[in-house]
């Protein structure tokens, strides 16, 4: 697991450098939105999704520098979704990663625009020749990211999360919600490595299956953190789902069963990696890490 | 000009059909955001931007059905920007095209998500093989749209429009603001036709120059409508820029000089079309129409 800590740390630093390089630098009145985009992306975070892209790409001998642009685009989409989800009209959150959210640090209009800017920038990056020499691969990446982010993915998931029906979801309903809201981007983050590496269909399917189990385990662990961790540990308000009367995995299953289910999902996720042998150890350790993380 | 009216009308109908076909159809709780996306796109509008794509594509013998997917993506970006610009944190508008704005018809969270969904969907469409068989052309379209929509284009323009500095902009400042906020997408709409048609650099440059003049003329005409037309004619509140103390072309130049400047820009726009001969008559008439439109 020390190898994983090292890898997570060094990849997170590389992703931050890549984001810093790719995000626009503009002065003047319109510079405010760029400042907010940079604040949203450069203030830290685990960088789990871009790490999954880099680690998946390594399975196909894609070197890190070639995977980092795609990884940064994935992280921009993640950060855009946090900025918009935190808005007063949505989850109305004041803190994110222990810092004021974008609309608290800047203002609401700037936060909306910064999210729009990050969403757009991610597609700009994927469409540039520097991302991959083969335009077919760039196109597949663009299409995959758009599917993960759109109405059938993250946008649809957030809509369900805000809906009247949200409180009464059963386990199947929450699982579907999670798969859209957070799972879709995690699945794309993993598959992107395979796309970059020109992997065969079987490998792509295996990586998606790994990512699907991982994403669900991640969400269950998130629910567990929400009831177990203090706000300080988590770097954001905790206990809010229960307060808001939202059905959660932990609420429906209880802490003990939820913990067991998360561990089962980790085993299942790792099983999908058999075809890759030792080469996939980093992804296996990542799955373990995801359910045992402190925040 | 009768030819133009006919062409505008039939293209608008074709664009609406194309949008209807391309927009997702989903039921259940997440269906609400799709309903809002459809409401934002299918409630009418002049469809000027997609018309420019179709008309520009015709210069290079690209048949309408092949241009309509790109035209629809352009219109989705236009509609997303209207939905977000109308939000309470931005322009706080209740009416758009004579109908309640998306956040008034649905709610604020749904309006934010519907905008995000439209922005994402536009990129999904451009990246699909059905848009053009050549992945290089799909990539160029994606990149061009992202540049027009991003922090250097529409997002940056809206940020300036919301800024403290907005009230004191001089003519150069307003011209730059307009070029980002509305001009960038108009330029892309025209250039997209040339990209689809595999046009040479000179033709692309000429079309962009036409679009730049047209976009500026369009904005001046918009300012003139804002002071001259009633709210009923315009289908949205008028006189709001002056009320908000925002510098406008009309405010800085006066109505008479603004009208003359708009006409000069139309002449200049048409001049850039010389190389295309009679084939560009539709685009010439469009420029005339833009400064003489009733709403």
C-alpha cells in the first residue's frame, strides 16, 4: 500500500501541474471567471479520477505524460460538477475540501460561469491533437466524456438527487442514482486509459466492470464517512444526507451491512482485473484504498 | 428578400425537427432535466445561428441534411447560454421569447442542470460519426465550438457583462465584450459550414470576417431594438440595459449614428463574400435582415 500512497501522491502532483498548464490565464474583467476555474481545480482533492485514468493507461503501456491531458480533462469535469452541485439552488454548500466553495469565495454568477467554463475546457482539451495523434481516438474520448457528463450520466444523476422522489428511493434506486451521478465519470476515467492504449473490447469491458464496482464501493464508503467522520476530517459538512431525509446506502442497509457490501464490491472489482495479472496491482490497491480512505 | 424569409422559415423548421430528434427522451425523475432541455430548445427563436451554418455549408455544396446536426449543436449552445444568462444570479429574467424562462417554468436547479446538459449534448453530437465521416473534421468542429463557448468566448463575455467594469466600458470595450459574448458563436456558426465543406483557408477566413461584421451589426441592432421596440414586440423585457446603467452602442453613439454604423457593417460583411459570387446572396440578405429585424 506504500506504493499506492506514493503513486497517488506523485500522480496528484502531476495532475495539478497539468491542470495549471492547461487552464487559461487571462487578466482583466473576464479574468475573474478564469480565477474561479483555477480555484475550483487547483485547491487540492484526492485526484482519484485522473489517477484511475493514468493507472488504467499504464496497463496498456501508455506513458503517464500521454495520459495526463485526458486525466486533467476528467478532473475538470469532476470539479465543474462540484462547483455547480454546491450552488445555493442545489446543495447549498459553503465548504469544499475545507475551503469556501466557489460561490462563497467569488459569487454565484461567477460560480455558474466557472462551471460552464470548466465543462467547455475539458472538451476543448480532448479535441486537441496534442491529446492523441489519432483523431479517431480523440473522438472516442470526447464522446465517452460527453456520455458520462450528460443527461444520462452526471446531469441526470444530479437531477434525481434533487428530485422529490429522492427521499423514497430503495436500494436499486440509489444504486442507479449513484451510477449516474458519480459512477459514470469513474467508469469513463478507467475506460479512457484503455481507449488511449488502443485496447481490445474485452479489456475495455473488464475495466468498465472494475470501475462500476469501484464506483459503487466508493459511494457506500462516502455514505459511511458521512455518518462516521467529523466535518473536520471530511473537509466538508457531514451528516447532511440523513439531515436532509435522503435515503442512503447506510440508512437502508445499516453501517455493518454497508461496510460488508463495500468489501464485497472491492473483491468483485479486483476479480475483473484478472486478465491483466500483476500489472493491475495498483488498481487493486486503489479499490482497497477507496473503501478505507479517511476522507 | 422573400427568398430569405422562405429559407429562414424552412431552415428553422428543419432545425427544430433535428433538435427534437437529437435531444434525449427520458422518463422518470431524471426526465425533468430533459424536459427542461427540450423546453429551452424547442420553444422557438429565430434560429439565426443554425441558419448561418446551413447557409455557409451551401457555399461549399454541403447539402442541408449533412449540415443540420452541426447547426443543431450550435443552437443547443446558444440555448444553454440563454438559460444560464437568464438565471436569478445573472440577468434574472422572467421572460424569453414571450414565454417563462426555464428557471421560472421549472426551478433554478433544473435550469442550471438543463444548461449543463445542453452544453454537454452539443459536444456529444459533434463527436458522433453521423456528423461527418472524417474524424479530423469532427475534431475541428468540436475544437471550434469549445473555443467559441469557453472562457475566451461566451463564458468570458458573460463574465465581463456581469462585472463591475461593465458600466464604464467605452466603444472598444463593448465591441470586445460583444465579440466574446455573442460574436464568437456567430463566427463559429459560419465557419462550421466551411469546415464541413472542407473549404480552403481563404474561404474560411472570409467567412469569419463576414461573421465578425455580422455579429457586431447584430448586437448594435439588438441595442436599437432595446430602446425602440416594446417588450411585446421583442418577446422579452426591453429597455433593461439602460435601466441597469450598462453602457451600450446606442448609449455611446446615439440612435442615429448606431443605425448608420450597423448599415456600414452590413456593407463590410457583404464585401467579404465577393469571392463566393451569387452563391452567397442568401448570406448577404441575412446581413440585411439582421439589422432590420422586428425582434
